[in-house]
């Protein structure tokens, strides 16, 4: 008799329904905030990569010796003005190693200072201290980026697709591609739910052609100045 009375008792039913609905509403509201923040992270990462590849196009390459490669390939069999032979140099900030395939004579390792210039900005070793677009680095746009998150690929396609030529006074003109790696989204409320914490930021890759792979003008290279008056192409 008591069991039947208990199963038919409606007292407290509204409280149970409200508890369920409030829980669902909290999950929806907080989840919406997290997903909007994820879109912000994706957009910031994409913009940071665009800034990084622009710096890389007019700065010393992360692969040491790459900017003098066009002179180094000239030989008895390859005359000045010939098509630049193809190469692909991949520099991984996580391992601090550059690997080269193809015409690699003179490429001799990883330039940590050049990577720091791309990530932290010109003349900087930290994030958030940029005073202008000229001095801004990748982490000034998206503060979570470190050199370990950056991967740079310098590619010289086979002739006739490639730019530049053997013996070019400035540098070769490779295509530069920068991408992010090991960069998961950050979720404040859903981080421990269904593996959200391991979702990586997708598609943060930008490519452009190199210009002058030096951080300063030819007349200044023995004592390179990082003055903010220097233009983006390295000219005074």
C-alpha cells in the first residue's frame, strides 16, 4: 500500500524537472561560450601564421646558409643565371632541426634566433611587447604560440616553376609555408568532456614567396640594425 502511494506521489516533481532543465541549460550556455572562444582561437592562429610568413619572407631563414644557397650552387656545370635547382628544407621548431632534400649545398643547421624573430617579433624575446605592426611577431597575435609550435618549409620547385636563379646576388626565392603543430584548442568548461581537450586547431597554414632572405639591407649586413625605421623589405 505504501509502495503504491509512493509511486503516485507527485510532490517534488517540479523540482526534479527544474533540476534537469537547469543542468541542460548550463551545458548549452557554457558550451556555446567555449565554442565561440574556439572560433576566436582558430581565427587568431590563422592571423598569426600570416604575420609569421610575412616576417619569414624578409628575414634571415631558419635554415642556416639558405640565403646564400643561390651562389653556392654555381659550378662548372651550373652557370650563373641558370634555373635554380629544386630543394625542400623543413625546419621543425619542436625538434630544432632543419632537414634538406635536393640542392642543399651550404644549408647547415637550425637558426634559433631566426625562429625567435618570427615568433616573438623583430628585436624581441617575449610576447606582448610589440609597439607596432613592424615589431609584432606570431605570439603577439596569438599568445600561446612558441617556437616549438611552428613548422617552416622552404621549397624551390623544379624549373621552370621556381623563382630566382643560380648566382642570384640576394638569395634564392623559395616558397615559404608556415604551419602550426601541437596546438590544441583550449576549452574552459568542456575540456574534460568527451576528449575535447585533445582537439587540434586545424588549417592554420599560410604560404607566400620569399623576397630577400636577410633581416637587413646588403650595405648593413655586417652590423645588422633592427631599427623600426627599416622598411619591411629590409631596406633603410
